[in-house]
C-alpha cells in the first residue's frame, strides 16, 4: 500500500508539472478607462488629466497595490499614460503602447501570455478590448461620465472569464 501511495503521488506530481506547461499558463488582464480628463478645450484631442483624474490614477495604483503587474499598457494619449504611470512606477515596469485600432493582436497575445497585465484605454476601446479577448459581445461602450470601471479577464488554454467591478 505504501508503494502504491508513493507511485500515485509521483504520477500526480508529473501530471501536475505537465499541466503547467506554457499552453496552460494563466493570463490575467486588468482593463480600465483613463481617469478624468481636462474638458476645458473641446478641440483638444489629447488633453491631460484633471486634478481629480490625477488623484484617481493614484487611487488605481493603491487599488492594485497587491497585484504584481508584469506589463502595463496604454494608448499613446496623455490621459491614458498619466493614468497608467503610478501603477507602472509601483511595479517598476515601463508603459508599453498598444494600437486601439488593432485590439488583442497576435503579437500582443504572444507578449502577454502567462502575465499579469494592466491595460488603460478609453470609453470606446476598453469594453471592446475585453470583448475581443472574450470573443463575444458582452460589454457595451462606457458612458463618458464613468471612469471607475475595472474589467478583469482571465484566460487559460481552455477558458476565458471576466468580471466587471466599479470603484468610486
């Protein structure tokens, strides 16, 4: 009986190691919209964050203080970069840029597999990015007044799950 238990645990250990191969890595995406932007000049297509927006960016970094991000992505707009910056600094990573017109591209998938990733986007890109990852039309565009949504998407070889949270 003792030898059968040893054999069982040995085989179980080998199977567990094999199931943790690259194909079975867990990838977790945290997606947020940029914080409150300066709306004083309607013709400015690349405004910075307001004081409240900068405070929200710091709050996001605090919210994520127990998450160790491997990568932080943002669109190449001031408001997205400013929102991502405190979390990137806290995780000692450089902000990388993604193309909001080519969401969840093959190179992006390859570069993020098995990673913990923060993605900062916009009201019209963030939910669509989530939908692209999930391969379903689950989330609508974010109302322009909402800057507090957090989408968490977990991807494994066999499943994709998501949750939407709101932080005010």
